[in-house]
C-alpha cells in the first residue's frame, strides 16, 4: 500500500511549504523561503533526472531548465529585497520569470501528453484553446494595457507578457485537468504543478500586489516547484506503448474543451455590445473568429482522416491473422472467390505434423513463434500474386493463380522444401513436416467445393503418411465416405460388444514357456467378418473412439489376467501387456483410469505392462507426464517397435522404460550376416547395460529363435511361438531353443 501512495508525500510537503510561506510575516522572509525552495528543488530535480534517466529525458531537462531559470529569478528578487531593499519593476527577475515560461510550458506540454497527442492534432487543440481564451485576454486585459497612455514601453511590454504567459499556461493546463482515464503519480504531480502555476500566474497578473491573496498566489509557485522533482521521481524509464488503433482519441472531454474554446467570440460580442455598442473590438473579434474557424476546420479534417485511417486499420485487422501477420480465413475466402472469377486456380491446404507435440513439450509461446516462422517461410516461397493464409491452429492455405496441376506440384515442392529446413525458436532446433492436399477448380465454380476437395486430399495425406503431398481424386470421396461409415459402425460395435480381445504369448528363451501375453483387439463384424486392426485403429485414432475402445480393452485384459491367475495359478502369465495410444495418454485422467481398473479388477500393478510407441512419447509434454504417473503406480512401461523412431536412445533418458520391444524389422534377417544382426546385438547390449528386459518381436522361425538366444535375448514373441488367440495354452511348454535339442514349432 505504501508503494502505491508514497508519491503523496510530495504534494503533502508542497502544501506544508505553501502554508509556511503564506503565514510568514515579512517580504524578506518569504523571499528567502522562495529562493531556498526553488534552489533546492532545482538541484534535486537535476539529480533525479540524471540518475533515473526517464523516458523522454530531453523533455524533463527542458522542464527542469525552466525551474532553474525560475530559481535564478528568485535569487535576484532576494538580492533586491535583502541588499537593495527595493524591487524595481521591471527587473532582471521579471526577465527570468518570463524567460522560464517557454521552457516550463514546453516541458509540461510534452510530458503530460502521450506521443500521439504531441502530433499536429495535439498542437491544433492547443492553438484552438490559446486563440479562444486569448481573445478574451486581449479584449479585456491586454488591450487596455496596450492603450494605456503615458506608460513606459518596457513596463507596458512586461505587463502584457505576464497575462500572455498565463494564457499559454491555461492552454496547457486545461487538457491535463480534464483528462479522462487513469493517471500515474507522475501525471498527477505534473497536473498539480501546472494548475498551481496557472493560478499563481493569474493572481500575480490581476491581484493587488500588497494583498493577502497576492501572497497566496505567490505561494502557489513554491507548490509547483516541489511537484517537479516528485514527478521526475516516478517517471517511467521506458516508453509507454500504445495500441495502433488508439493513436488519436477524440473523447467527450476534448470535444467539450474545444467547443468551449470557440465560445469567446460570441461572448465578447455580446458583452461589448451590451456595455459599449459603439466600441466593439471588431478587428480582434473578426481575426479571432477567422483563426478559430480555420483551426477547427483543420482539426476536424484531421479527425476525419484519423477515423478513415482507423477504419482501414480495423478492416486490415479483421482480415489479418494476429499471430503470423498472414491473411486470415475471411480474407482467404474472399481472395479464393476473386481468383476463381479470374480463371484457373489451384489451392493447397497444409497441416503441420506433430505440432501439438511442440506445444506440449516446449509451451504454447514457443509454438506460436514457430507458427510465425513457418508462415513467413511459406509466404516467401510463393509468387507475389499468390496468397498464403493461416486458417487457424497449424493449418495454412495457399492460393495459386493461373496454374495447372504440374505447376502447382512445383509450388508445393518449394513449400515442403522450406519446411524441411530446421526451425530455431527459443534456443530449440526443430524439424517440421506437413501433410498437403491440393485441388483445382476444374469443373466447378463453387469456391467451397475447391476447398472441400483440397481438405479431403489433405485428410487422406495426413492419414496415410506424416509428410508429403496428395492431389485430390474423386476416389478420395469414396474412401473418405468409407472411413466415415467405418467410424459409425465402430460406434455400434462398441455398443453391441462386437470387439474381442486376443492374446499373443511372450515366451522365455530357451524353454519357450509363456511368461506374458500381449492383448490385441479384433473386430468380429456381423457382415464383414473379422476386420483387421490396420483398417479400424487409424479411424479410431482420428475420430476419438480409441479412448473408449482403449478403456474397454484395458478393463477386459486386466479382468482376464486375474481370471487366468485364479484358474492356472503359477502357470498363468506373469504380466499382461496392453497397448496405449498417444490419444489415450493425452487424456487428462488416464493415469487415474489405470489405477481405477487395477483396483476394480484386483490385478497387481506389477502384473500390468503398458506398451507405448516411440512416436507417442517423442514430443514430451502431457504424454510423458502420463507415462511417469502410470509408472509411479508400479505399472511397467514397454517401448514398442524400439529402434524405428526418431531418437530411440534419447527416449531412454526421458521416459521411464522397463521393457524394450525390438522391432520385427531387426529380427527378419537376423540369421544373415549384415547390419540387422549388428543392430540386434547392439540393442540387447543397450538393454542389458541399462538393466532393461528386451523382447524380440516377430519371430517366425526356429533359426531366428536360436540366433536371438545366442545373442543374449531371453524373451521373444511371434507366430513361431503362437498366434493371437482368445485362450492361449498355458500348460504346454514349447522347447523353442534348448542347447543340444531340436527346435520345435509353436502351437
């Protein structure tokens, strides 16, 4: 609380000095206090500005310069009062006081207004106020002094100068007082300084010099002195940024102030016409009215220009993506319609692969900056007449005019080439690929049909590969429809219990005893028969049914594992392996689901193995967090298809892995000399060195099993040992590899 209100100590101190000044009994004492105050505040202001180095430092030095000149005037006044015992008029003190006003008014004008109001519009507002109030000053104050006969010219000029400076101070003070919105401590103190100076100048100009109110008006100058170093103390050290759409604000307060400033013309005519009809000041009134009309006209034309500029800015913002600066979906749709009206058009849609992993692993700020880099690269890879737009998320669109399919293929190859270059963001170097679908406007005049075609092609490209480009073909509509129908039938299959869980043995080498099983889902379709997981798992991943299907598999498998333990005792498999997708791991409550299933089924956590692929956990973020939480329950983690991912060895440092499942591709040719045997050997050495279990997948022959055992593998899985089935034979032993014995095939 003290930090927010500490600045109030400055006006409190200023008020105390003001009261002491007013209550002092003699001119000499008041002059001494005034000189001391102006001198101390001048030194203090210089020190604060030099040490703090506020933004707009030049304006602060201008304001402090005016304070110093004022202080010199006070010292001259003190010299006259203390030494000469007389204060002539005019004197060098008056020269200092009047000379300080341009510096003070200039500094206050700049510091009390944001940069946008220091422009021509702000100066016009200032000029309107000066002209309107100045007309009153001239007719009723300055003109009588100018017409006073017998007055020395120097005295006349000084007497006219003080009201003139007061006029300028009114013009700079009124907008500060009428300002709307929040105020900083600096602005509060500058407003108090300006208001005190304005009132002090008015009292000095119009009040009798020996009156109490004249002393009060002089005391207000001391109040203004003290506010200046206080304002500098709280001045911001960095420029305040303003929104591009609020570069010029024309609120009610400013409109009212400018309107009131134009009233002096009729007011002067009315007052003089009533008092002295024969002596109306026609020339000043006419000149003032003409000048006011010109200034207001210029101000209104500037206001209209500002409104038009802001309208264009709003239109541009409505058509532009804030993150990348590219055209947004609305401008894209308008440009696509325009391009199709002009002839042949090609359209490409790009969807970045694994962008969600970037957000999860490095944060959304890094992901946003990466999108900005990608957008700039795409825009730089097309012709000036073409258009790159961001449609939302990680999806971009490219409109190419007057191009046939081969030319479009060349454009897309350039786009993919710029995406292949590593992107450096926040110290991270990342590779980004995209799925691209393209289409032309052949045979249609509907821009939404072209967009639909490109979207279908992109959907197929993303489903079939993680990178590359596919051009729309009519067959894709049928394929997409087939996938949609398959997804709908999966919903029915889940509700009607058409899915089955089959179990494939994982055996120990060399004896071939079943130690674990892997749960594999099968779909027993009432019309199609058994549907391969290769057909429906990808559809389930895309439509989200994999989450519900995966939960059912997990519950069914854990319940079956407990049933086998009850039925077979020690012959039952020790562990149940269940595959979990990246989509499941991304679910916020998935670890809680695993814990709930273990509790409800009665299966010990050590009896469950969760199998994840390298691609599922490659991006880090939520998926790795989920794996850590599941591992903390006591569940073992298996890394499936090990060796085929992006950075397999790196994952062993970031993911809590217990089991490595060596991919079938390294087992197929293991009996032949070559790199596959070398890799298989290296992988068993890695797993042994890290204390992990290694399972060789895809074993189909006795020779493969024997060679794996020779290399050091003690767990294997494949058709040689048994195909997936609803009920493996746990009481049978397959002597797959035993030194000195033949190798028998599995069941």
